[in-house]
C-alpha cells in the first residue's frame, strides 16, 4: 500500500513538472517584437489618470507595420491590499512571466482611422474611435464620451481596478500622471516576458509548449509507476533499498581496506 505521503508528493511533483516545463519551454522569445518608429508617437500618447499612491513607472511603446501605435503602461506590481494574497500573487506572476512581476496594460491607437483599444473591467475589450470634436465613440456600448481626449488625440484613460483595468469614464480619486516614455527595446521585451503576455497562453504557457509539458509529465509518471511496481514506494521497499545501499557501501569500503 502506497503511503499518503508518497501520493501527496506525486501530486505536487506532477503539478510542478507540468507547469515548470511548460513555462520554461515557452522561453524568452522575441516573437511579436515590433522595432518600428513613428512621428505620431508623441501626438497620440494616452493621458493616464491613476491613484496618487499607485503611479505607473512609465510607458514603453512599439509601432506596428501598419502604423498602429502600442503604448504599454508599466506598473511596478499589482497590489490587492492583502499582504498574503499579494505575496502569493507576485510569486505566481513571477512564474508566469519568467520572473517579471510588473503589471502592463496596453492602449492601442491607429492614427490612420482614429480607432483605439484597451481593456476595462473583467478584461473586457473596449474599442473606440476618436471624433473631431474631442469626444470618443465607445463602439461596444454605442455611447459617445464627451471630452475624452486632450487636444483631440491624447485619450484620457482612468485606472478603475486594483489590477489596473482602464476606462474612458472619469474615476474619483484619480489624478493625471506625468509619465516618462521610451521605445521598448529588445531587452525590455525579453525582461518583461512580453512574448507570454502577447501570445495565446494558458496561465502563461504558450499553447505549442503544452505538448512538451505533457510528455515530461508522462515520463515522470512512467518512472513513478516502475518504482511502484518494484515496491520502492512502500515502507518495506524503502527499507530494503536502504539496506541494499548500506550493504553495497560496506562491501565497497571493505574492498578498499589494505590487506
């Protein structure tokens, strides 16, 4: 009979092997990196309004081949206002993003047609369009938001949740944050785990890496099954293995003794 201790160890190791192999094989890829530049970057930078005690570190930007502008607003971390939950959440975020615990939210703007995109409550997509009078059309809700821009091009976005979801609607307790901005370098892209953030993933594991994680987990279970069949996981089997190891060690020492 296999002890509860070994069953617990088996379950924990299955979990760890699957996710660690999946995350590691997702790698630190440069896939998805956009090296382009645009003269429109400064003209369309979003204006971020946030709580005074939760200011972003800055904005990193990339430019797509079609001219779309991606503004990545970077916070040092996410805080749930509970130290235990914060520590656990930070630990798992570090696993998912390869050690990077920063929180990043994106605002996408296409200067050619005046459209924009970001995420709001519950990671719901917001698609909108800049209007000539400085207002914005929120396409999903078919609502016009008045005065949602500065100078007609800089979208006002308001941080409305602890995990930095954004909104077009003004939020009490927020104030405008003046943020430094620079082009996202390849080093930034890798260090922040942007590949995992921008690809289709399950808990940070790229879909095409799941197969390797499954293979590694099956290999581990095959070894565990063989050990169980030979009785190595029972207390009696463990005593037998220890006894054989000690006997082998003793015989080895006896052979090395000078005659």
